[in-house]
C-alpha cells in the first residue's frame, strides 16, 4: 500500500457533524462527570477531532441536584469571586452554592476543563445544565449516553 496516498483530514465548521447528547448526573461524582462532559463538548471522542475547531457535541445535563462530592468537599471546597471593589473578595462553599443553584457546580467544573480562549468560550455555549429531569431541548431529540462507557 502506498503510504503517500493517505491524507490527514482536518475538520472545519462546515464538515463537522454535531449531535445532541443527554447526560444523567444522578449519583455521579462532580469531577469525573465534568471531565467526561468536557471531553464530549470538546469533541475528543470523535475520530475527526481537530484542536482548533469546535467539533464537539451539544451536551444536556439533567439531575444536577443529585450530584455527589467525595470526602469533605461539601465544606472544604470554596468558590472565590470578586465584586470589583476594594475588599470585595467573596467566597462560597460548595454546599452554599449547591443550596442556591446546583447547576452552577457542574457549569463551573466543566468550564474550568475547557480551553481559556475564544474557542473555550464558544465550546461552553454547547453545555446546558438542568436541575430536574425536565429540559428545554426536547425538540433536538438528544441521544441519551452512559458516562460509564466513556473513558
């Protein structure tokens, strides 16, 4: 076989086939769930993965209110933000953030695993997180996926 006949195929936004995937977060550990969802959003599970192109899938995560954290992370893990004013640093523990808005835990964990550039911002828009089993993407017919099958 002539090895010179092989071509390296790079995906672009016209040749990418994006799918809608549904992930159930019930009983999943936060970090493991976030790393697998970030891999799906980035497109690293596809054969035509190209690092500089949004070739990942749109991911809908349901049951964000049933997520697990191991060890003492509910109290020890802190989320820091700043108001922009002097002395305006504010911290929340994971349990405080979970009681206010459980979906934010998954959103922040996945966003931290995406690239910190324009591509990462565009990829983050492909994530949809909902607290219950109901979601607004029924019209897209998302395909349910088992995270335990993803490596």
